[in-house]
């Protein structure tokens, strides 16, 4: 007997762009993520752009982690090696659990697009209070790679054999499906 088809569960996803030089109007990477998650049937819970400051990053993401209506956070920017790139340092202390496979797969997939320059990507992900946090590089191409090749499928409750949706719903019972 086969299992019935899974239902699609729309998620509430927040997008954070970290940039010292762009404004929200110039934020093509954050706009791409916002448009893509909406096209996939999810809801944009919030979108912000802040400078690459560890404490500002932690404050914004901590607010979303504490919000029972935010299931996941996608960040763009701050994952490189320049002096101000501090996304991994800002978020990893917030994680209850790391999602090591996210960064590993992002770099594996990116190798086909940018060659060995992928070793300079510090894309990271983790779970905090039942909220998924996924940190992508700042380029629109990197955001497209992360969304199309990893996140779109893993945020879809119909993806088999597994996806992140039950974790977003189960780890924090106050997370609501709407």
C-alpha cells in the first residue's frame, strides 16, 4: 500500500541581507530570495538589510528565532573572508544544532559554477528554537544556487525521503502553520 501524497505546507521565511554598501532598493540578492520563496508558495515573514556587524546580525536573527511565526531565516552576505565578513561568527553561537550538510553541499554544487573558489565560501546553517537559519553568500548567483539546488526542495513538505518542514513544526510546538 502506498503512502498518500504529502500536502504542501507554506512556511514563513525571513530574509536578511548583510551589506555595508547596498541599500534595500539595490539588494538584488535579497529580492531574488524574497521573490523565489513567494513563487514556491511560502510567505515572506520579514525582510531587512543591515550592515555587517556581529551584534546587529545576532539581534535581528534572535528576534526571528524568538518569533513563533518565523519558521526559517535565509541570510545573504557576510560569508566571505574580508575583514567585515562575520556572518558565521554572528550566527553559529545561536545554533542549537548545526546543519553541516548545508555548507558542504553548497560548496560541492558551487564547485561546478565557480571552481575551487568555492573553498572561500563560509556558507553555514543551523537550527535554533525550531527555526532554521541558512546563510548564503551575497551574490545573486550564490543565492540562486542555494535556493534552486538545496533550499527550495528542503523547504517543500512533499520532498522525499525527508525535508526540513517537520523539524520547523515539531521542535517548537508554538510554531504555527499559517
